[in-house]
C-alpha cells in the first residue's frame, strides 16, 4: 500500500474542505441567478410568439385582400365571361408588378380547362409546374400547403383559391390561384431577422429546412435549427426559440429564432471569476495552516522516524526517549514494545529454522530466495547469504526448477498448501525429499511469499520400495507359498496357495496339516529345521491330485518363535508338456501319423528283427493344384482323409507315416515279395483315387507309389526309403497313378540325372559351355527375315552336345531354369542390340518357362537385360506356353500387363496343344500366335488339319493377333499357309537354328538382294 506524508495529507484535507465550502456558496448563487434568467427567457419566448403570429397573420391577410381584389376586377370577370384568352392575359399582365403584390410569387386564373398564369419577377424558380399544381384539389378561400419536387429539388408552396363571380348573375366564371413559395428567399425570414435582431432564422417543415438566414459568425446548419422539438434550447451561439406556425389549413411549419444570450454569458463569466478568486484564497489559507501545523508536529514526528530508522537488524533496540507531545510519546513506547516482542519471536524462529534437520526456505513471487536455513544451503551447494536474493532457477537443475515453478503456480491459484516429491543432487549424492509448500499471506489475504519445508525421505523411500517389492513378489509369484509357526498354523499365504488349494485363506491351516500328514518326510524336515525339496502330490479342495515340487525351509528369527516356509510349484503343466513334446517328436501334428523320425526308428528295429518287409513311398499327384484352387485349409483336410484311407489299407502292425507335404510312407512288416506288396500298393492307389468330400467342394486326386523290398535289397533304413522314393519318381515319370518296384536301373538313371544336374550347375558357373543360337522367322513369302527365336544349347565337355529335350526338363525340375532363362534373356538382348548397331535390326524372341513367369525377379531381370544391352523394348518378344498360361490365367495376367507396359511384345507358343478358352485368350495382351508344328505334319492332304489351321488363322486375325506357323519344312506347306492368310513362318524349309554370325550373314544377304529367297 502506498504511504503518505502526514503533513501533506493534512494539507490536502484542509484544501479540499475550503474548496468544498467556496464552491458550495458560489454554486448556490450561480444557480439562483441562472433560474431567474431562465424564467425571463420563457417570458420573452411567449412575447416573441405573439409578435410572430401577429406578423404572419397580418402579411397573409394582406395577400388575401389583394388577391380578392384581383378576383373581383370587372375587366377580369368580363374577359372570363366572354371566354377571351387574350383579354385575360392582358388583364393579368403587370398585376404582380404592383408593390402590394410583392409577397405573391404567382397567380393562375382557371376557366374550364384553360389556365392563365402570371409569375412574379422575384420568383427564383419561374418554371415550376403551376398549371399542374393548380389542378390539385383544395378547399376554396383557405390557405393550403403544396409540397412538390422539381428537377430533383423539393419545394413547399402555400396556395389560396378564390372564386371569380359575375356580379349580375352570381355565376362563377373562373377561379384564381395565388401561390406563395416558401423556399429560398422567403420574405418572412427576412422580416423576422430584422424584427428580432436574430443571429439566425430558419423555417422548416417535417424536419426539412425550407428557408433560413444565418449570420456570418453562426456555425449551426439550418437542419440543426428546425430539427428540434424543445421550445427553448441553450446553445453556444445563443438561445434558440422554436415555434409552430400554421397558416389557414396549411401544414405545420417550424420557425426557429437564434437570439443572443448576453445575460447568460455575463453570469457565467462572473461565476468563473469568483471561482478563481475563491481557489486562490483557499490555497493561501491552506498553506498558512500547514506551515503552522508542520512547525508544531515536525520535531516529534522526526524523533519517531529517527528511532524507527535506527532499529538494528539484530540485537536489542534502544529505549524511546520521548518528546513534546504525549500522543507521539505513546506511539514511540508502543513501537518499542512491539520491537522487543518481534525480536524475541525472531530468536525462537531462527533457532528452529537453523537447527531443524529439514530443508526450509522462503521465496517471493518473483522466484527469489528471501530466507533459507543452513541445511537447505548445503543441499544446493551454497551458503544462506549467497542464496538470498538469487533466483531458484539459478540454483536448481532444469527438471527440479520446472517442477517447483509448476507447484508454485498451483499454490498461488488455489491458495492451498501442496506436497510433492523431488530429488536433489546433494554433496552426499542424490537425495529424495517430500516437499511441502504453503502460502504466506499479506494483510489483504493474498499470497506474497511462498514458504517450504523439504523432509529427507530417501531412506524411508528405499525401505518402502523394498517392502512393496517383497510384498508384490510374495503376492504375485506363481508358486504357492505358506508361512507356518512351530505348531504348523498358517501365518501368511499368497494368492497362488489359495488358487492351488481351492480353499479360502481361513482354511489354510487345515490344508497344510493334511498335506504334512500325508507327507511325513516334509514334517520331519521342518522339525529338524533343515531344507527339503522333492516331488509330492497335493490334494486340492476339489479332490484333484496335483503333482507339485515342494521346497521347505525354516526361517531365521530374532525371538524364540520358530517359523517355517513351504513353497509349492505346480508341475502338472510340465507333465503335459513332456507328453506333448514326446508326441510332437514322433508324430505328425496334422494327420496324427508317425513322422519320419519314428518311421525310421521303427524301420531300423524291423530290419534288425524281421525276416522280410517292404517300404512304400506315396506321393499325391498334382496336390499343389488342389491347394492353389481350394486353399490350404481344404488341402489339409484332404491330407487327413488320405491318412485315414492309408490306415484302412494296412494292418495294425504296419506303420503309416507322413514325411511332409503330400509325401507318405508305409512300412509293411512280413511282406517281402513283389506280388503281395504290389497288391497292397494297388489297394492303396484305388483308395486314394476315390473322390474326396471336403465340405464345400468335392475333388479327385491320385497318387504315385514306389516300393522297396527287403531283404532283396540289402540296405539300411535310409537306403530303403531312398529306393522307394526313386521308384515313386519313376512311377510319376511313366504317367502317374501307378506303382513301381525299385530296380537297380532306376538308381542308375537317378544317378545320371544327378550327375547331369551337377554338370548343368557347373556349366552355369563356368559360362563357356552354354551358348545361344537363333532360328530366323520369315514373312509368309519367305523373302524377308522378320525376327529370330533364341534357343539355348549346352556343349558338355564329357557328353558333347546335350539335346534341349534332355536338360531343359531337368532344369525345370531342379529350379535351374530360372538362371538359364536369365542367361538366355541377357544373351538374346545383347545380340539383338549388336545386330541393330550393324544396321540389321530385327526383333528377337525368348521363351519364358513357367517357373520364370512366377519368379519375383522377372520384371527386374527384363529391365536389367534391356538396359545393359542398350536394346529398345520393342525389339524384344517373350514367348509363353499355351497350357501354363491358360491354367494360371488369373496369376499371370497382371505380370503380362506389366511386361506389355514396358513395350516388350508377347506371343503364345505351341498354340493348339492345350485347352485354350477363347474368353481367356481375348484377355491376354499378346500380339502373336505360334501354331504348333504338330498341325503341319499332314498338311496339305489331311482335311481335318487343314480345316483346323484355317480356323485358327481366322480366329487369331479376328482377335487382332498375327499368326506364325512352326515346323514348316516343304514348299507345299508354305503355299498352303500363304493361301490361308498366315503372316509368318518358321522351320527347316527356310532356316535352321544357327550361330549369331551365320544369321548376320543371312540378314546381310537378304538385305543386299531385295526380294531374293533363301
């Protein structure tokens, strides 16, 4: 709160008192005089009204008399009676030049539909539509108002209509219209200004000023004068008198007179002068009184001030010596007593603050320390004197300071103490404190300081955390725990013990005593105070026997009371897991059959004891197609049904196993001859060829089966399984759905395939055994090479030139076909780019295998081959087999569209050998159909083949495809195809597969001799 000097306050009060008295007296006199002047003004207003009404009535009565005299003139009556317009105009001419007509602006004489008018020369707007105005109806011999607009400006007129009567007959021969224009230059405002000596005169109607006359020094607008309803208005320019005027039946007009108010001005000036003199007198009297008062009280007040300023910050204050006035002496002694009490209380508080083990601090709202004890200063690495006046954020780290600021804001907003936990890096390491903050209020009840006490709870917190952790571990551990006293009474149990025993905690004593009764070895260990561990059975409250692992021990105690702890671990799930693991280790989880490990074990045992036995290896035919078509869940169901059928086809002593995927094996004990083994195998094949009911689908499948006999083949278990597997693959190679008995020749062929596969791997790695030759494609005339097909060849160092029909199926089976296809694609693109650079650009076609078409890297391989060779994509064409495309149309169609989007061409190879659907065929983004060579073998000559060829060519052309015939070997075949509209041909007739150099020579020879045949 702001402090005031006593002398100044007394001076201010005295001046205010004197000023109030002076203003009150002067204001009373001023208000009385003003009221007298106001009453006189009202009397003047009434007198001015009478004068105004008399002037207006006199002037308009004169206008009426003059107009009546014109209407009674004999010349005018005679002219109107005769109906002579010239005479009427002659009579009217010059009438308004008379001085008596100076207040009339226009006259109109009306007879029937004829009107004659005369206009005063003083009329400012002589072109007003007087004829039209005279036609407007109005009562006779009464003044009426006419409001009109002419050329966008409003005008207000007064009209008087008088009848013109023939005296002899009393007949009305016409009417006289007298017009007085009130706008701009109206004579009435001029006369009023001169009569009243007004500063401003204005005449208005409906708030619109009609006419006004203003003195030069008047800044008021005419609209402001007439737009007031009060009869008297005091304005800075003078006194405004307002009057309502009505002439006859006219509208009510507002007349405003602005008259000077010299009396009021004189009264105001006198009042202001009096106020100035009164103020001067008040100041003089107040200063004098203040000087006197100050001289009387100054010394006593100064003694009090000096005593208060001399109070030391510590120690005892000196006694107050007293002064001249008793009142000031009482204040001084009271102040002395108060200082002694404050000093005594400060001693108590200082002792408590400095010797308390807690951290104590006080800070202001600007976050500056005002007081800290030694303990707090130690905690923040400082001293009390160094901390006072510094900011909290300068002493605490960022996290603790932010926490302190946040709690300070909450404390100030709510006005209530707050508690929170904080951690400080003290000289003894990080300590945890419970901080309590409270507001320190001023006399208005507002918090101006913040006090705080921080209690070190580091040790307590660690102890509590350890106890809570131990309690949580005890309560939440999965093992059942119970603590007993010396008499085997339950002192403490956890939740797991209640769940295991299925009894409430109150019955724990009975449960544990029953357990110890059935397991005396545990009771003896407790009595001997030794540790014990072992497997036991625990009887639950529901009568179930649980296998448990029990650990018993005696707990150390400082008193004489003995306590024991028993821990029970439920191992029933471990038992189940052991059984499950054992089954998973030996049995197939899908079918429940023995797995390969159990089958091999039993086969080894049988080979050691049985005189004869057989091993059957079974593989389902085209099981992948079933999985792809119906999905893996239905495929799994089919495998389970296969397992059931295999069980029905064998005896209990036989072993049926699933080796994984769609492979099964059967161990026939006591069957060592080919005939009974083949009989059982055929029974199995027949059973597996029966239809399968899969719930939502009914499908068919078959199997291929291989047989290995013992002891005709002296071998181990693994060898018998391998022999049966090789025999099964031999059965698949010979047409599937059949059984084959293993022979040594089968193993020899298998070994040959393995060696050839190894050689193919070596050829891919070496890079000098594989090469690409090209068979040219011609237009149907045979005159022009239109492309070339890339064909892979393998020149083995040990086998010589290996036919493609030998190593291509092997590559398909082993998966090497993808690497071979990538090699052919790269070589073909490189060679096509070389031909193009040599000026003999032709497109090259490359065959894609089914495995390549499904490879994830196909698109990337095509991109890489084209980019590395620098070949235009339109110079590359990829050939696809008809059967694979049609069987997998939904899977391959997106890939084909990606290839076409690259600009690479597509062709269907070996067309006619599969089962093409025309609906699928038209969806393919292909450009070329290659008719299989088998259709040309008997053409020409075979009518059926000729019809088929013609139909294929027509269909392809209708679908927008080009047609190429493969295997053309005779001229008659070429002519036949040309007659049927075939586009291209390929075969030994015109070109065999050849090296790139030979094909280059052919291209140059053909291009060098246009139209020549090869």
